[in-house]
C-alpha cells in the first residue's frame, strides 16, 4: 500500500522535484494561496516521475505495452526509413502519454537491442500522426530472444517534452518489461511488429510492461 501511494521516482525527476520543493517553500513565505498552488505542482512533479515496479507476463509469445497511455492508432505502415525498413510493412500501434501518465518506457519482449538511432526534430503535439515523422525521436530495433522476430519501438517527444532519455545500449540483452528509458512531459511511443495478432483495441488505456498488445 505504501509503495502504491508513494512510488519510487525515476532519477530524472530528482532535480525537478528539488526545484519544485524549494520554490514552494520560498513562495509560501509571500503567499499562502500561491504556495498551495505550488504544493499541487510539487505533488504532480513527484507523480509524473514515478517509476513503479511492473510485472510482465514473462511469455515472449506476447508483446506487452512499451508505455502507459492511450492507444490512438492501430494500422499497417511501412517501417521507419531511419532504420532502412521503409520497404517492409508492419503493424504499428501508437500510444499517447499525457502529462498524468507514468512516462517510463519498457521493452515489449525479451531480446537484444540491435540498433539505436536518435533523430532530432520538432515538438508537435504527440497525438498528431505527423509527429511520427517530424518530432524528435529515438528508435530501438530489437531482435526477439527466439531470433526470428524484429520489433521496433520509437520514443517520440511531444509538444512540451524536451528530452528523450535512453537507458540501454546497443547490443544489450533485455527481458520482457525491462526499462529502456523515458520521455519528459507528454509524449508518444510507436511500436512496429509483424506476424502477430493484435489484442489491444483503439482507445484502450494500457500499462507499460503489463498490458498485452499482441500475440502469436
């Protein structure tokens, strides 16, 4: 119960939380009303950077969600040209994270990070479809543990997001549900895969590392 109410926070949040707490104390000396507003902001900062433990199904026949948020698109798309996959057709699932979602991203299946590619870009509203092509983003190409599947996840910065955090390295072996990074302040994740039955639905709210997105 304690860990549910007071989850641990991601290391990226420490400085933001410290700044918010300091500002709150200073403002309280001058205005109780504004101080109360900053108390609410501090609570929001704490929960924005929360990093709770998640418990995956540990079955690589399934793909789990790489992010908390709302599924805004399920469609057939060409693969990312940044990874030289534009001539291959994938199923793409897009998950929009608002400022109240947990922003820690996780790997959908056990496997090896074959390639990481970062591309600078704009900061359009992450819910827009063109954000996948124009916004700042970070690509992960993952070879499944069985070696016969290729999964792509793309971290996409949003309207007020200004930093994509990558916490893994090329060549690293990961287990299903392991953390791969986070995006600060409102963003989106695209996941590309092939030869899977989609289990998730458009408009569904999903939980990173736990919600089932697709299966063999």
